[in-house]
């Protein structure tokens, strides 16, 4: 029994930003940032993912060293790992898909898998509705980041967002987390609060929308909480910030903490990740809680 299992592809990220003099290669994908952040906060974590023969052994060794269980990781002979080119300019990121690992199928989900929370976080359409339905029976709380469902890739690998009718999947989900731009691909509502309520109407208990430097909004039991972005000491790379938020939020939820506090911890964890390139900086547990407490006491605003 795990606390948190993340389902989605690992990635190899080629990251370029104004803060880096050269393009840097880093371990990426939602399972990386979600798992490593949650592990920092004491959660027992595992992943279900697929990679190709080009996935560096150093990456898997790093994950094992950080106590991320890889029993659900499948290495596919003759295949490539999902790889992205990421070019950051301010809050904008130009993404290009360079290669893609094979899809994850229901048969790839370990039959004995049980977890208090399962977080479904595809990055390139590798997860299907059938998998989400299968995972529903293996956990008490099913969480979704729809990033991979709302992405469209052209022949050149350029990534754009597209409208997504995810009704059947949303009806299976207990927690929804996405960026504001992704929410606009899921909901027809232009107003943020109305869009979040629309997601909740599918039966989703907690709805979270991240908005970069503008912070995040969380809806739970009819109450909206506006959570300020936690100020980092320096910004080097925005990759993985949303996933770090999710990992910290879910880790605190496992501990029995209220969603408002969980959102503050998510914001604090995201602020550490952007201080390094790739999954290099996560902050220590006490540091994360210190930043979270500052937000909770001074900046958190909750209204019905």
C-alpha cells in the first residue's frame, strides 16, 4: 500500500531559459516532480510509467536513491522515451515533442496496486479513459491533471492546447488540478469561478487552478480559497512547478490536513522547484512548511 502513485510518462527535458546560458538536459515528466516533492514531505510514493532504451540509468538510480518505488516502471525495448524541448520566456513556454514513449495500457497497471491516492498525470496522451476507470477501483482518492488530454501535437512536434470533452473521466475523479489555460480547454465558462464550479458539478470534490505568479485558486465544499504565489529567492526554470504543487498538496492531504493548508504547502513547494533547473531544488520539509505558514497566516483568502 502506497500513499501516492503517479500514472504518466517520465520525460527527458531539454530546457532553455533566459537564466541558463546553454540548453540543459534534465529528468522530467509529472511522475518526477510529483513523486520527489511528495517524498520530501514523507509520503510513500510509486509510479506507473513507460520509458525507452534511451532513458539514462542515472535517472532511475536517482529516483531509487530518493526512495521513489519504480516497480511500475516498464522499459520498452526498441522504443524511445518521451522527450521535450522546452524554451521559457517569462511565464510563456514553447514546447516541442521530440519523441514519445509507448502508451500505457490497462495491462501495464500492476494487478496488486493499491494506494491511498492515485494521481493521473499524462503529458502526451499516453493515458486512456479505460485506465482511469481501472484506477478508480484501486484507490480511495483519484486525482487528475488533464495536461496530456488537452495537448495537440502537429507533425513537427509543436504543442498547442485543444478543447477536451472529458466528462466521462471527470465523473470518476475526486480531485482536479490544472493551469488556468488548461481549464479553459476543459470548461466552456469564461469566468474562473464558474468554470471551477462546472468541474465540481461532475462530482469532483476539490478543484485547483494554478496561475503562475498570480498564485492559485482552490474550490472545496463551496468555498473558494485564493492562495498567493510564494516568492522564490531566484527564478531559474519554471518546469515542474505545477507538478510540485500537486505533489505537496496530495502529500499533506494524506496527512489529514485541510485543503486550504494543502494549497499553501503546494505554493511553497512550487517556489523551491523554480529556483533550480529541472528537478534539482525541492527544499527541505521545514523550509517548505515555513514558507507555507507565511502564506497561510498572511496571504490566504477564502470566500464562499
